[in-house]
C-alpha cells in the first residue's frame, strides 16, 4: 500500500530504528545458586564484610543472590546463617546474640555460629530432637581485617588464600578494611553497595585507558595529574589472572611503570592512586550481591594514620559523592557514573571492544575458561586445597626509574 | 577434572549450600478471586473497616485481592463498590458523595450503594439505558462497630454471624472497633495494614508458647509478667475452630486458666492481655488484603473510657511502634517483627512443626478440610443461612481459681 | 454438598462477584518498537521537548518506550541519540557536550548529532575504525518552539508537517511551547509526564460533555462558567481526524459555536479555554512515553506576554495542582484525576460507550483503520512526502454570532 517514494538523498542512515534485541551474557552476570558464574564464584572464599562491621547486632547481608544474617557471638566468633529460623521461619535479624549463639525472638530457639540448635525452650526437655534442626550456615574466617565466607560445595572447600602484597605486616603496620564500595564512589559515607553487576568493576580494573580520560582529562584530576598522559600498555595473562604494565615518561623525566593485577575470580590489586612508590599493599574485591548489585571491599596494610579517602588525590578536595547533585555528578563523573551508566547488567551484545580493551578481552577469556572448568566438575585455577599452596604472588606496584 | 581430595575432617556439615527450592502452600495464602482459599474466605461475612472509618469521603480499600471503594451516603448507608466507573473507567475515588449515592467526577454518573445507576446527566433524558449500567457492588452490614461485606457467590449469602462474647451489651457498655492492625504492632498510629499474609497472624493465635518468649522473657514484658512462666497447654478442635487452654500456677498461689479461641475462617478471640477476669469481650479478624498483606481488625464491648492501647500492659510504657528505630525494634521485637520476619508469605516447605505447634497443626487440618469442602461445592462450617442459627458460642476468657 | 437454600428474595443482584477478566486493547496502548500502535506512531514526526528544554546539558528522555539522550551541541544543533555508548555501553547522560558533539565520560569517544564517531582518544590515531562505530540516532527538527523527532523506518521519513493554526505568525507574535503535561494537571510546576497511556488524553479531547461536568458543575468552575450549560454537539470524521462542534446559547443571548479537532495520530487542537474569539492558535500532543506514561506538549503562537497558566480561568485562582493534598484533589478533581483514575492503561473490555461518547467511537474507528493500514505496509493518512503537501488545515476555534 505504500505509494510514495522517499528520495534516497533524504533517507537517514544509521538511525536507532529497528535495532536488534539487546542482551547480557548471563554466564558472566548471573550469580545465584546453580548458575554457571554463581557456582564458579562459590568455589572461592569471598570477603563478606569488614571485621569491624560484624558485631553482636545481627545484620542482613546479601551475597551471590542469597540473603543471610551475619553476627559475632559473645565469644567473638563470626557467624553467617540462613536467615529464616528452621522452626517457623522468622528472620534471625530479630534475634538476640548471646555468648554462644543467636536466639530467635519468636520461640527462643538458639543456634551457634555453625547452625547447631542448642536450645528450644518451648519444647519438652529443651528439645529432644534438636539435632534434626540444624540452621543452614556457611563457614567463615577472618583475615586482613575482613570476614570471609565459603559458600560452595562442602567437599570442595579450599584453604584460605593468602596474598603476597598483604603480608607480612611491616613494623607498625595494621590492616584496614572498608566494605562500603568506596572503590566505586570514593566516599566513606557513600552507599554500601552499588546497583550494577560485579562485572562492571571487574572490567574497569583491566582498563588503564579510562584513567587518562575519566579520572584525569575529562573534567577534573580525580587522582593525580601524572595520569594525564596516555600510557603505553602491555597486557599479560598469568594463569590465575591478567596483569597490565602502563608506561609513562613523567614531566620530571622519570620513567613510570604502573603494574596492576586482576586475579580470579573477582580480585583487584590496584597500586596506590597517590603513586606511592613500590609494591602494592592493598587488595580489592568486587563481590556480587546479586545479578545487578555489587559490594566493593578493600583491605590495606598501612600505618595507623592511614586515611582510606586519600590525602593528596584530587577527589579529596572535592565535595564527597553522597553530597553531590545529579548535575554536579554530570559535571564530574567518576567510576560510579561510568559503571552505573552501563546499567544494572551491561548489554554485551552491543559492546564494541577495540584495541584499548585488550585487557578486558583477556579477562573474559580467562573467566570463560574457568567457568567452563567448574561446569564440567573441575576445580578452578587459583584455589588451593593445602595451606602450603595457598600463597598468591601479586606483582602490582608503582615503579619509577 | 576435580583432582584434589579435601580431607573429610575439614568438610563442613549442614551448610546452606544446595538447599532445595522453597515454597509456600498456595492453598492457604492465595486469596484472589477463583483461588481455593479466596473462594473459601468469600463464603463468610468479612469485616472491612471500622464504622467510624466509613464516611462521605470515598476511601480506597483492598480486600481479598480486590480494589474497592467504600463510602457512606448522605442517608448514612455504607456502600462498597467496584472502583472503575461502568462508563469509561474513572475511579470513583474521585467521585463526590450525595444524599442517595456517589457521583463520578468525569461525566456525572451517579450510583447508589447497591450500584444502581440513578443519573447520567450527559445522556438524553438522563440516561434511558441506565438499568444496563449497574456498578458492581457488594452487600454490606454494620455490627459491633464494624462494616462487614459479603463478597461471595450471591446465592450462598449467609446470615450475619453473631458472637456470644460480643453481646448483649452490659449496662453502660459501648462497642469500640479498630481497623489499623494494632493487633500486630500495638500502635494506634501504626500502619493500617501489615505486609504479610493473613496466615501469619492466624498461626500466631493458636501459639500460646510465643507469649512466654517473644512477649515476656525475650526482651521486656510487653503484656504482663504473669506470662513469664511456661504454661501447660491443652488444644482441642471444636468443629468451627480450635481452642487452647493454657494453665499456670501464679506466684500468689492462684491457678490461672487462659482460654483462647480460633474460629473459621480467620477469627481470633484472645482474652484480655491485662488478664481482666472472666469471659472475653472482644474479637479479632485477620482479613486478607491480598496474598501478601493483611488488615487486623478488632472489636470490643467496654466502658466508654476503654483505651485500645492498654493501660497496664508493659508496651503502654514504651515508645510506640511507629516511632521506634530498626535497632530499637531489634532490641524489643514484638508480633510485627516475628510475623513480618516470616516474609510476605511464609515458606511452608521449610517449616519444622514441633510439639509446641500442635494448635497450628489443628488449625491447618481444619482449614484444609473446609477449603476442600468449598472446592467441592459444599458450604463451609461456621456459616448459617437462617438468622436463628447465626449465634456462635465463644469460650474464651481468663479464669482464676 | 451445599445443603441449604438461600431464599431468592435475599439473593443480591449485580454484585461484583465473578466478574470476567479485564483487559486493555493492546493495539491502542502498546507503543514499543514492533507493536502495531508503536509502528503507526513512528510514522509521524513526534514532538519530544520544548526547544528551550534542549540545552548543552544532556537530558534523558523516554519516548515510545525508548530511552534516549537529547542535547544541543555547541553550534546549536539538537541531537537525539541512543543512550548507551557504542563502545562499552556507558550512558551518554554522563557525557559532556562540545562544539561539534557529545563526548562519553568513560573513554572519551565523541559523537556528532547524527551519531558519527568523530574521536576515539584511547585508540591508535584517534580511531581508524571510527566509521564502524556510529552511535544510533534519530533525525530531529525544530518548529513552533518544539524539537521534533522521526523514529520510524528511514525510507518512510515524511516531510515536516505544518498546521494552519500555527502560522503565519501575526505581527508581534512569538511561539510558546510547554512540555510538562500542563494539559493534564494545569500546573507549570507539575510533573513532566503523567502516569497513564496517551489514549486517556486522546479520548478526553473528543469528549465535549466532560467539560460541562468535570470542569464546570462538579466542583468549581475550572475554565469559564459559560461551559455550565450542556451543549448540543455534532461530530464529524474528516479523514485525518475527527471534529466536534458544540453549540450553546449564552446568557447574553449570543450563539456560541466551539469547534475542536483531533488529528492523527495524537494531535489535539482545542480552542482557547478562556473563550478567546476566532480560530485556534495552538496545538497539543499526547506523546507516549511508554505504554503507561504520556507527555503532553503544547505550542501556541501569541503575544510575548502570554501566560500558559491562563489569566481569566477559574483554575488560575486556585492552589496549583502540585501543592494540593489528595483530599483537595478529591474535592476538586480535574483532567489529571479523571484520567489517572482510569489506571495506567484503561480496561477497554469494561467500558460502556454511550450516546455522548460518539466522538471517541469515531476516533477509535479512525485509529483502527490507520493502524491496520501501517500493519499491512501502507502509509498512514496525515503524512506527506512532499513539503508542498505538508500543510494541514485545522478548523478549530470559538465562534460567536
């Protein structure tokens, strides 16, 4: 029925009409129980919160799509339990912590940090069948100022990983840990979690080029002005991750080599953004809250006067993120805006990876290989079953010559 | 491909990994039109609001998953209508109440409390086909200070139920009714409805043991300290419900028998929580708003100076619920926390009913039987089709010897 | 099993029990890509925002179910782009506008208003494959104070429509445009969009009778008191729309003829509500934001002291909509309440169109015909492919004799 012909010269090219359906790669972003990435992630110890956030007040925490309750009993032991009381399902969030466990508010059942039911006051003789009522729980450990959990198959529990950059503590050093996603918004008072997939932060970490644009030349110097020159970069796959080396000649004539490391499954070793010289002394983790939310945790060994907000970086002199208006964030976007701007899950079918995305391509190849391995019953790279094998070498650092 | 073996001694037992899928029992919790429980509930008169809440200002009310408009016309008649005007669908919430009905704002159609269209001002001769435009409505009655509705099949409309505990009024007594779910949060200024299934409150009512824990020994004495001793309890099925008798020997040597009654389908007769002696003088109702919300209504016959917040109970001396922080609610959880803590719908597949849950088991057996009966075309227990049969005996009370 | 019989006299008639399932007519309300109405709407130029709302600060705009970014480059050219940067998907909302385009915050890719990628700073030689990375865009034009877009198939792009009521500008006249849905709530500070389908406002416009009820006699005089008399109305289909002529004899003896026009696909020409005499000098548009939201835009040619809030209408003396409480809105509902009261999408299966809805019936017949035509490959009525055919005659006006 169309009868008129539109002259070719006026037909617009490349419009947004008729775009194909968009999609995320679910194998990277879905992290719930039983999903390929979820099962892969569960094979590693994951940091849950900073040790200082785990107290005798029960706290709700969501990790890998599971809602859990975390607390520290009167003896100092952290516990991570399934939230619904085994009895009639009331949340242990409303429970009270005692010396040896947590007591449900409704009928007083008490569970220790490993889920054993140790009291049922409304039952004859305090509960003769208590042993059948074990509250589901997850093993936890404390290390580097963080509480870690293992949420995978019990018979594949690995040894706790250790990292060369985190130990030993030097004279006077202590561990600092933050669990409020400062690695995204840079604000100690910002939101605890960020509303996007763990993969956004993961991608960000093997992307040395955005440092030049987003953090330095696009609006203001968010870190230091040395990043204003575009680096020459070498990427390298190292089996349990990817390393990049970014080279710059500084204005004062020094050669600056910045080495940054990403490790399986979601571990980030970024050297000091204040350009402190030498090997890195911190680690970061992009821990999935669920498919569309992430918590970024960081631990550092440093002197007691360490300030996680930074002292000499550009951002430290600006209004903190949580106080900025949307317009101010448009004027000076940072990692939060760039990553949240990719949406709750990025649409991988629409990406166009180019030369500068080589590190991301390596990461994804590594992730694909390891997810595949776990799907087929194997153990992923980067887990050790013997404590003697549990130390991981981390080459990150700022080096000047 | 898994090559390493984890020593059996280090394999954790009973962890939360690999839990089976959770599920609610839909036959108890789904209450919309056409659902087994919804049709069962619709066979009884249900209280909608307190009479004092029904005025000449139209109000939105949601009950059994249906959105409705309730109002009182200029002659004092309550009306409960389908909200979308039969004409072009504007909500009667924006209508104005007149002496003989409610008028839609858009084109002025006027409907009486039984849905008859009595005016169509934009139509020739004020609407010659008005009779074809009856607005869907539900029959309502007022009793005990409440407005009740019958939302079931028209040809199964029962006589209005009466309750022995509510009449006759003694000298000087009047009816009080509250419709804001105080039975959950205890706060006359608290939210009108609660964000969980009617079944949570229903379960709560045949659970005498939580009174000892949640309301007395867990944090503070919310009612009276006499409840601090664990009772001996007898449960009994009575055809149209379940009764429990809780026995305690008080410190002053008296024997205390507390009789509490649950009646089909969602009626609760709890004796005075201030331990006023004698038969109960009130009733409560856990009326489903929808599958995941509930309104708790109460009516009481009492002297004109009756205070529904209680005078001598522990809670009366504490900060009201709606002013408490989450931390304060964690310190002193009550029925709201215990029940909301079970989630919008409890996950029955995960419950472990024990000795102290015998009353709940009886209730559920009764519910299953009656829902089944209605599904097969029968009339449920507890409805009468003749006013002469409509009085229901309620044995509840506090008795001391 | 039902054993008792309810006497026929007590069986209520016409109750809300057992209503059939409700449904909207999706062919009118669904507007996303690929839907019948969505593809029909996309065949016309649609106004997006007022020209004054399009600045060098990128703005998110949603239209026909698509999220887009609109901005004006440093040379004054408006641009309407797909929001996700072609590179790694960050939203261009966080980009900065430059003289010749918009630059993404993450890696600095710059696109002009037609989506051409003109810079890739992190790539060798600023991006040798830039031509492959065209950002999806839509053609835009400015006219009558509005920015218009064509979102349809490129080879069916029509000439920009012109309207007889909008030109030529008379001596001293200028164009005013508002894009904040004042046509619904009447408040220059009210919400930009309204939470209901475009069809509600569309219906409203060929409904002369609600003016007598809703706007005049129901609560207060919202426009002028001349509308208090019920008009005699003639409706007429005009090929590209519907016209009504409403006749009233005024108190001063004058005969008043009010001519109002609806044009394909969603264009409204309502004469002055202050009853300014003569042909209409404005146009309105009910532009779908998505299936359940709409933006109402208006353009007017008028003297520079024109006040879009009206000067002499009843509403101008009342509290503005955005400051009213719900109760005040119940007391004095207007178009917003009547239309939002129909729900996010009206339930057409429940409507009862009567004599006074004749104009709406004509509109729907026209819509059905044109949507059908587009579904079968035809060009809809009201689009021209030659500028010489692009002028549309609009008969609206207030005429007194």
